[in-house]
C-alpha cells in the first residue's frame, strides 16, 4: 500500500469564517485521496471496499485430480458467488507442493492470487533445506477448510485382505513390495513414514508428481499399495478398483462404514489426518482477508459442498475454525509437531 501526503494548509493571513475552514479541510482530504490515486496507491479501506474487481486464482500446489485439487474446486464455485468474481483453480505441481507455495509467497499482495495447501505447509520447513519461504512469515492465513481422513489401500489383486496380513506380507516381501506416494512432503509420503514405523519395515517408495498419477498406477497394478486421502480414494474403493485395509482415524468414516480404523485393525499408533487451509501473500490488506474469510465460511456452509465432502469421507471444519486466528494457531502447532518427527526419520531434501 502506497501512502501519499499533501502540503498542509498554512494559517490564513486574515480572519476567515468557520465555513471556509471546514471547506478547506475537506479539500485537503480530497487532495490526499487524489494524490494517492495519482501515485498508484490504494488505501486499506479503499482496497477492502473495491475488492474484488477481477478474477481470483487459487493455486493448488499439486496435480489436477488429486485430493487437495478436489477440495479446492469444491469451495471455488460458491466463493465465486459470494465475491461476485470468478474464482479459478491453477495447478502448479512439483517439489512436494513447494513450487506452488513459493509462487504465491512471491505474488503481489492484492488478494488475486491465493494458495490452498494441506498439512505439507507445516512439514516443508523440516523437509527442505533451502525452502524459499517461511510459512508463518510469508503468508497471511485466511481460514481452515477441512481435515480429511486417510486410507491404506492396495492394488485389487494384492494378496493380503486385512491390515494385519498386509503387515506380515510387507515384512516377508520387503525387498519387492512397493509403496506409491506423491513425492517428498506430500501427505501420502508423510503417511508412509508412519506406516514404516508401525509396520517395522523399510518400504521401497515410488514417488510421483501428485496422487492422481500414483492412483492411476495403483489401479493399473504397477505399484502395490499407498496411503491417501479419502477425497481421492473413496471413488476407487466404492468402484472396487482398489483393496482397502483401514482408515487412519480414531472413528470409522461414514462414507466407508465397513472399513475398520487402524486401531481396530491392530495399529493404534498409526493415525494421521490431512488438514487444508487457504492463504494469501504477506502484506495483503486485512479488509481483503476479511472478505475472503467470509466467502470461505459461506462456501463451507453450502449444502452441496457439505454433501459432496461427506461422499468423499470428509466434512468442513467447525465455523470457529474458519478464521485467520484459528488457522495460524493450528499451523504453528503443526510446525512444532512435525519438525521432530521428520528429523528423527532422517528425511531431508535439497
């Protein structure tokens, strides 16, 4: 935001009426506003009142068709209605989500380029030695969106039929069994770290540029198993294209009532959910953030969004979590949580 100043009116050389002084003060105020407009600046109040006046882009730092992409597209349409401008989704995949996040971190702070990211926002600092942004310093939080359970699934003809059998099979075939993920920092890769610890075996990881292509190869039988969000796996499970072993939550998922939890399946320590949040570049005006938060909150109350999320095994967060404060609190706690986990696992990339 560029501020402008005007030369203050000096004391009059002769007595003037109060009416003239009020008029002069008004002209001075107009002069400040005109100077700001002339210099290309916009006051915070004006930015909030006028916003938005053009298309808004939400960057998804993963491939199209993946779980984060699905969540983003669900909220983009109702947000468009609330904001009165089109909200489009742009996929900028690569480097475990850091390419897309970095693009938004360096974008103009005007509210027209946003980021919808998942748990990877809190794990990237521990994973990447040369991360080009700092999550708490280079972004403004807008609000949380949803927390998605994960499922452990295998190719349809994989021999094990239960999670206990999969553990035994992995130990017996540790030299050949393959685990698909969406690359370093992706939720599927993080779940893999927990699976290795719970199974007590090192896995041969096959990394993809997104869970979309990973799922394609799993369905095709090119890899053995993976762990991914219900927003991506539920359609494949219901269609019988993959074999499902467990959900990584404390309770069963309503859309998959016959699938046991990891606790029921004998691995109570294997729990992970994937939360999503919406971000803007640092420096974005608070009035703009407020409009975006309100639009996101409205989208998450949309019956179509709620129903679709339920079909995919998820749900919008509680209303009090769709705020910058709640979002920042969770991000801070997750940064503190995942740092030691990743360090102890010895996972690092350049």
